[in-house]
């Protein structure tokens, strides 16, 4: 999957799913649901899955050289 297609897919899901901050304020009694599709409006939150993928690809490229 290319970066552009992944970004367009993320934008699609962000239209359907509330950001985590809004879900917690609207449904305070509901336990936090752990899922692959979770996003935050805050710019300081790091997406660990993307970070790990990028780090893994950087490491594999370094080993090939």
C-alpha cells in the first residue's frame, strides 16, 4: 500500500469514527475500546503503528546497503 492510498484510507475512516477525545467526553462510562481504527485530534499524539512500520523499513533499508 502506498503512502498516498494509506492517507486517503485514514481520511475516510476519520470521517466515520469520532476522535478518541470526543468519544471519551461523550461516553464517559464506556470503557476504552482497543481497535486498529482509533485516532486523536491532538497533533502531539504519535501513531505507534506507523512509527514502528517506518522504523522497521528504515532498519531493513540500512541492512541492505
